[in-house]
């Protein structure tokens, strides 16, 4: 009998984390839960720990430690609190796979620690590679660690490249749903409300990533991620809008041939593929049927109206700490939009102003990237309209 893969889920109470637990529950012959972590959602973390009985849990909001500790007192689950505990727990000998599903730049340091401990990484945290792609990929190479992408687009590319590792990539084509405002006239975008932006047409995701999808920043972050995951230049990456979200992404090779990966929009598929790789596990997930989708359509993204996507390409071309600044400014701008402090189009404007005002470092180390992140957050928070 094959040994179970022991999984640590960083961010187990978020959208990806909860779906990963559903996958584990559906595949008891493949996985067991070793570690669960959450920031402040103590109630859900407690429920998950009681159900899956992990070796350990971490609540990074230390004010919730007593609540979690007390609730799990009758179990064998070890309870830790704080960011330092998160960085330590990923190094446990008993972990085989670390699924990084934390939101934002918070995922960076724990991922670094997991790579240094030679853990296989299933990466659902875009910001890790956006902020520190060069450092992370170098560190993974040095430690012989595989990073398997969980994003549906990068999972699609990864699947298209199976058996093609020796063949140079001519172009990566990332597909985007276009978000809820794909067909909205430009003059109406200024009046977009938070409620409208939180309604994604195809995917069910957390608030931050749903807003990123509506501004096309999500696709911008994925472009940066793709560069580091697949070793291509910005010029080799295209973005195409595909409203049905069935073709998850495509790879074009030097002979002109294109491979695509298709499927219904369901994050459980890329989560399972990353955690089970190289095995494909049998599932009862709904199957895609061409008859139900007689028309798959494609169109150019509206770069002039959705400025976040060109800003991401700009940051990638500039290099250095520019992508870290872009990411930090976006996190602050999205939070301010969700708090009704700024308007929809001011998200991109906040990012653009922050990129212009934050110090540029051409060859940053990890500490400098963390400092750039902090500086950009301060600048973005101070932008006034």
C-alpha cells in the first residue's frame, strides 16, 4: 500500500484552503492532513482541526490562541500562534507537501522556510513569485524543490508541458474571463460599486482575488508568476480574454503547434493535480461536455480601460523590486476599495502613483524586498484623490 502524502495547508480557512480540504476528504487513499493554519478565523480552524485531526495548527493572530487552545484541549492537536510559529511549523519532518494558500505577501516567508526545509510546494499564493520570483526559483533550484502551480492557468500550462520539457516554448497564452465588467462601456467604469465588483461571472473566490479579477490585476500577477514558473520572458507571454473559462491556458511551441488544457471552472482540479503530481487521481467531479458549450470565444483584453494589466507588464519589464511594489500597492488599493475609501478606477491610479514614488532597487535581496513592500504600502495608503 502506498504511503499517504502528508499535507500542510497554509491558509486552510480561505477559499483555496477549504477546497483543498474537500479534495483531501474525497481522496483519503492519497492524502492526510498534517498541519492547518489560519490568520484570525479561529472558529473555522477549530472545526477543521476537530474534523481532520492534524498533528498541529497555527493561528497567526495571537489574540485567538487561547480560544483555539481551549477548544482543542481534549485532542492530541498541537496548537501554536504567531508568524514565527508559521515559519517553524512548515519545517516539520512529517510534512511532505506544503500548500501555500495564504492571501497576499504574507505567504512569502513561510514559503521560503518550506523550500529551505526541502518540502514540495503546491503554490496557490501568487504574491510569493510576484514579489520574489527570482529569489524563490533560485532557492528552489538550490534545494532541489519542485514548485507545482495551483492557479488554474499555470496548472494548465504545466499540464500542457508534460512530456515537452525538452522543447523550447515559443509563447504562453494565459486566458482571462474578463471579469464582470468585460463588456461595460469605459465611461461607466468610474461608477462601479463594490457589490458589482465582488460578483464574478464564473469563479467562486475570496474577496481580494475577485476584485483583482475585475480589474484584470489577477491576470497581471499571473503573467509575472508565469515568467518565473516557466522561465520565459515577458515578450513570450500573451493574455487573451475567454469569457467561458473553459480553456484554462495554452502553450505554443517552436513548430507553431498549440496545446491547450480544458475543463469546467473548478479549482479542485488544479489543487488535486498539484498535490497528487505526478499521479492523476480518479474523481467524481462534473465532466466538461462540448455540446453544452457550442461556442468558445476569444477577444483582446481592453488594456486602455483596465490599466492594472499593462502596469503589471511594465513592472515585469522594469525588474528589480518593481513587481514587489506593484503587488503591495495593489493589496493596499484593493483593501481601500473594499473599505469604500477609493473608487474602482482609483485602484489602478493608486498603483501607478505608488510605482512612480517608491524607491527602485535593481538587484534586491529578500530583506530589501520586504522593506520595499512596507514602503509601497505606506505610499499607497497615503495616496489621496
